[in-house]
């Protein structure tokens, strides 16, 4: 239940940017479910249990959701790079049109 609630606002590593923090969150969750699944897969007693197929389906669904979550964050980040590049190309010092003083072109974007 907490996974579903956290996907909208994942817990971020201290001082991490939002995109890197969200990707880190999803990778850590994926690692936390992968390690036990490797142990289960190698243990024949567990793989022969009747519920093992259901567990594998749940694992696959959750792993796919986490990888998709990471991919979406990364794709959104790549789309924003062009806007950031345009901001970096802007002139840093400009003449004020009225006072004709040199001022810093501080655009919030």
C-alpha cells in the first residue's frame, strides 16, 4: 500500500534533485525485491510450491511497474533539457532599456 502512495511523491535522498531522487527510489525498491527472488529461484523447494507461479507474476508486474516509472521520469527529464539549454544560451548581461545600465539578465526559468 505504501508503494502506491509513494509513487506520486517518492522519498528522496537528502539533497537529491527530484528526477535523480525518483529514479533512485525506484531502483532501490527493485533491488529490494530482486534479491529475495534470486534466492527463491535457486531453491527448488520454494519453486515447487503451488503459490510460486502467483508470486512470480506479482514480482514481474511490480518490476515492470518500477522500470516503467524510472523510464517515464528519465524521458521527462530529457524533454526538459532543451529548455535548460536555451536558458543557458541567453545573454547574461544586458543594457536596461530605460536607464541604459548594465544589468544581469536573471530569468527565473
